[in-house]
C-alpha cells in the first residue's frame, strides 16, 4: 500500500505533466477525457473552446463536488471536433462507451417501452423495449411499462388483432369475446389488418375523439337493435378512453408532439423532468434523479443526448429550459430564439410564433436579426450562451425544432417541468432528513429505555451453522441508527467442535474485543447478541472476566415464528418493554434482520466452498493451483 508521501509525490508529478499539456490546448471545440492514476477515464466533457474549459478545472476555487472530481484527475486527453454538434454526439458516444464514474449516466429506463404492431401475415399488438428494423409499426416511447401495458389493454379490447404467440388449431376465448378475428380458423384479408393498423395509429396519434364518437354511434345502434351486451361493451370502451385521457393537464393551440424538459439542482444532485405532450396535450411525465459533478447545464445536456441516442421516436419539437442568469438578461435583449435544422438560417430571432419567419422576406432584415443575436451572445458572458449552442447542436443532430422559450405558453411549460423537478428534489431531501431524524431519535430513545446516556455505536453478533458444520459468526455495526457496512466483520470459528452456540459466542466476542483493545479501536456503547440468556452470559463472562471491559450487553429473543420478540438487558436479564409499533422496536428488528442476513450469507458461501473440496486440499503444501495441475496430469484422484 502506498504511503501518503508517495501518493503526494505522484500527484505533484501528475500535476506538473498536466501544466505542460494545458499550455498546448487548442482554441477549438471538442471533447476532453479526464483520467485517474490507473489510466481509467473518470469524466468526459465537451467544450466550445477546449483551452478555456479544461484550464478552468485546474485554476481558481471549486465547490465540493468539483473538487472531488479534480482530486482524482492525474491526466487528460482531448479530441478536436469541427463543430458543437460533433462535440455533442462524440460526448454522448464516449460516455456510453466508457461509463465514466463522474458523468451523468442514463441508467434508469435506458430502454423505453413501445407499442408494436408486428409485420406478419396475421399481425399482433405487443409491448417491446427493442426497436428493430423489421418493418413493424412502433408507437411511443412510453414513460413506463405500466402506461404502455394499460394502453395495450385498452386497444386489445377495441381492435381484434390476434393475441396468441403461436397460431392455435381452434378458436380461443378472445374470439368469442370479439377481441380476435380468428385467423386460425378463417381467412382474414390484408385490407382488414391495414384498416385496424390505421385506426390504432390514429388513436395513438391523438385521434381518440373521432374514435370515441364512432364508438358512441355504434353503441347507440346496438342499443336500438336491442344488443344490450354489445352496447355495454362499447360503453365500457368509451369510459376507458375517458379515464386514460383525463390525466391531461396542458392543452396547446396546435396539435404538435413535444418533449418538454426541465431540471433542478441542489446539494450535488440533479433532477430532470420530461413532460410528454402528444397532439398538443400533456399525457405523461418522466423523472430521473442522480448525482452530478460537472457544470449543471452541460451535464443536463449530456442526459438529453443520451436520452435521444437510445430513443428513436423523436417528437416534432423539443423544449429546453434556460439558465436563470440568461433568462434575466435575455428578457430585455431578445424574444424567442428558435433552432430549426430544416431552415437555411441556423438561428432566428422571431416573435411569439415561428410563423413570423415567413413574414421576414428582406435578406438585410434577416442579417440584422442574426447580427442582433450575435451581439446579444457577446453581451452574455461566462458561458451564459451555453443553452443556445447546445440547442442548436441538438437541432442539427436530431433534425427537429429545438426551442429555448423566453416567454408565453412554451415558457410556462418548461417552467412547469423545472418546478416539478425542484419539488421532487426538495421532497427527496426532506424524506432523507426525516428518515435521519427518525433513526437518530429511535437510537437515542432505545438508549434511554436501556438506561444509557447515549447510544451512538451498536455492534451486533449472530452465529450460523448446520449441525456444527462450517460454523461462522458475523458482526454488524449501526451508528446513530444506520448501518455502517464498511465496519461489518466475518469470522470463521476455529476452536469450537460441533453445534455449540455459547462457545461460538465466547470465541467471536474474545477475538473481536481483544483486537479492539490491541489496536485501540472505537468501543461500542452497546453489544447486541442474537439469542437469549445463554449467549448473553457467554458474552458478559468474556468481556468482564477475561478482557476487563464494561460494555452493556443485550440479547434479542425471537418468537416461534422467528420474529423479533423481546429485548433482554443486564445480568438479571430484565425484559425491556417496548411498544411493538415504536421506532425503537423497528430499529431492533432491522438490526436483528441485518445481522442474521449477513451471517447466513457468509455461512452459505463457506458451505458452498466446502461442498467442492478435495482430499488433496488436506495435504500441507497443496493449494488450489497445484491441486488442479495434479488432477489435470493424472486424470483422477484414484490415479
């Protein structure tokens, strides 16, 4: 293990090398890759000017999370790109390839669910997470599996596509329920399937109102012809459509498909909210929360690019939030900035609606607008134009409109997404604070119930064996009511033969606290043994009579159903009365369950190893490698 002086010397040498490389950085856009001492890539970033961005990591002061990243950097390399768009795509690909520790990684819902109409002679509707080039029709993505399956459930009732994986020889129940055309027993032409596919596509594209009117007409016809059961089925379908669409909260004047992004940061964490707007109506949302280490907007854009690299269904329009500083100054300098890869001008300064582009026919006026934007960008110093550059690059890559709204309904939509993200982060930290308060309060209340002034550190022990074979013991540590897993310890029992739980407890208590005395480790405020009076007596005897330690010992007794029942304390084995629904009792349950889990897992590992041992293992000087060589050479143990 390296000494502190050697590590410091190595760090100084690395920093000297970095200083030389910083002087050679180009004034160009590109991506940079930060490496640790082992040469592993720990962070990937993009920059409009590599020289300025990379230097900023090694000059000036940083907040805690950036300091943590910089402290691990021992080298870097960079890749120059021709444009911001290339840098954006390259960063996304590098992050997916290297999975750097400090980058935002799109781990949750990496593949989103889609509805798929298969390209078969007799197509069926299914939920899938894999989008293939198989000429099937895909609809989505859906924010979660539940939303996709609920939509499929409704469509299955409305459209009679086959449900079976393998074509049966006779009709199934779905045929009698009018939810399958029965292609297994009768011919169904392609035109029928095409019509059903078009109706499903129309429904999923927002045409549910027309379909609802058609169902209402059919329901009335069925009722007039006295087919009341069929009329009831149609009525239930209408109710299901209404129930699915009642979640919609925002309605825009147009009928565009949009993804609306918003994000919030606090205490080194970022929350991203995506509002899904389909045919002008908000139908669902998706939330991701994760720690981040780089610059907030840059890491947010990394999330967005990863999201669309794994998501082939891109909407007609993407709305991105602005940075707070840019909003304050840009409100006085500009209106709405639109980025459209399909138009000849990369950046347009327009009015409330994009249609104003058509009204601007004077080329000098267009040039004046572009100049105005450049001047506005020049006024906004210190990276405040990052949203504009990022939106432009994203628009060129995805070939769709990407807007950074400054006012109006679209601004309200990104504001709603941002506010949802802020509320979600606040809720996360409040829940953490509440849990910490409850656990620390439970620990202090438990200490008072036992008669201790404080209960900071608890060490709990449990033994595990099967009729004395492979005996092991385990110790866990709880600090202020929370598990400290780095301090857990495992013990192979050496001196005990057969199933003797008391002697096993003596050995493990002796070994643990001899080491505590020898190495002057922190002593616990309370020792808990998983067992009753016998285990407590064994532990107290070793602590007081052999080691001269005075540490309170408690025993956790289980009932007939192997659940936490009683807490015994002191040499008189007094039962501590705790309410079953109290936080203190729940804390004891967590301690007992955790130490039992840890012990039984270790015992299973040892038992698994002992089941594959050989007689050669008992011969001194023969290890695992030599045993394998001997068996390979001779072929068997007998030979």
